[in-house]
């Protein structure tokens, strides 16, 4: 038994200690562990592809986050603030109540990942609630 593949743990510890990108650190550590464990580069890459394919729900994150990032870069939060500032009856409480009802309705239908924090709260609900609060006070 060889302990060489455990160097992947060292890569993780060093990467996190140096505050490097966690996704990159874990990916490099996985490659280091696989290569030192006797697998070839193609086999390690195949294992990544197989795991990615078996856990398809993870791929949704990779699709949603760049889209949200692009929308935010092109002014989604500012547009949300402007929309709420124009509505007379919009208060923070009413906005959050509508969001809660929407989340409950989608959860009742089994759509638990719809309108979660990365997709809705950070880019839309939070700026809208802030704009409603600023308008009221």
C-alpha cells in the first residue's frame, strides 16, 4: 500500500491556506490523487466525466451561475430597483410575502430548486427589498 495518493489532501490544505479558487484547488487535488494512485490522465478525466454525468443536477449550477453573472453585469439589479421604486404600493413586507408565496407554490409542485438564493434572492429579491425600504424611509 502506498501513501502517495494522500498528497492530494496536502494540495487541498495548501490551496485553501493560500486562498486559491476552491473549485480549482479541488480539481487539481483530484487529478494529483488520481495520477499518484496509478491512473492515467485519460482515466482521471474519464472519472470526472462519469461523475459529472451521473450527477446531472450539478450541471444545472454550472449553467445558472454564469447566466446570473451576465445578467448582473448588464444591470439586472439596477433594473429591479428601478421597477420597485416606480411601484407605489410596493413595500418590503409585501415584496417578501409575494416571494414567499411563490416559493411555497413552487415547492408544493415539487420544484424546490426554483427561485433559490443564487437564482433569485441575490440578483432580484434583495435589491427590490432594499429599493422598497429606501422608498419608504
